[in-house]
């Protein structure tokens, strides 16, 4: 990739909104590892620290991020808590896609996307700028490690 193109891609990527689910995405929800942090969670949170971060979880669907913050803080070291406080709340009623800003590039990490949400993504998303990244901690407990390596490798070094 040419330097000019690479700079443009990095700028585009830096302006991306990242939407985060919690249960089954950042924290295990299966009985064997219930409420344990996903493998690689701390490095992932470090890597995404400079992006526009939003909660997209039932713990924050009313726009109040207090429960989502407390939940994630309960499984992370204190030095990450101020970064967790910077994750912005969203408001939605039926579908999580109601809270996504489709005018901007985004990445949405979730483990349980509804059929109706997939339909909205197919209809509205710009495929080379807006991505759904599915996370299944049961089948792939190291999924956040993969995501950090594949999408945020440069960011996790800072």
C-alpha cells in the first residue's frame, strides 16, 4: 500500500466509531466461565483507547452508562477504569441498530445479532466502511486477541 493511501486509511480508521456489547463479547456469559473477562480484554481495551467508543448493550440501552461501566470495571484493573468511563452511552428501544450512526465508519462487536438487525445492516451499511464483527467466546475464547491483532495491532503498542 502506498504511503499516501496508507495515511488515508489510518485517518479513516481513527475516525471510526466502535460499538461494544458486553455479555458474551467482552465478558463470558456461559456457565463455565460466567462473568470472567474475555481472553485479551485488557490488551483490546488498551488498543481501542483512542477511538470513538460507544456502549451497544442492554446494560446501557436507556442512555445511562452507569451499569455498563460498573460491570466492565468489575473484571478489569483499576488503571483501565478512567478509559472505561470515556465510553459513551447509546439509546435504543428494540434493535441495537437504532443507536448506530450510519453516516460514519463503524465497527460493531457483538455475540448475538438479531435477524432484524442483520437486515438493517444489509440495507444501510456501507460494506467497506461499516463492519459487524461477531464474537463467540464459547467457540473462540481468544476472539478479542484475534480482533486486536487483525484490526488494532499498531494501536496496542502505544
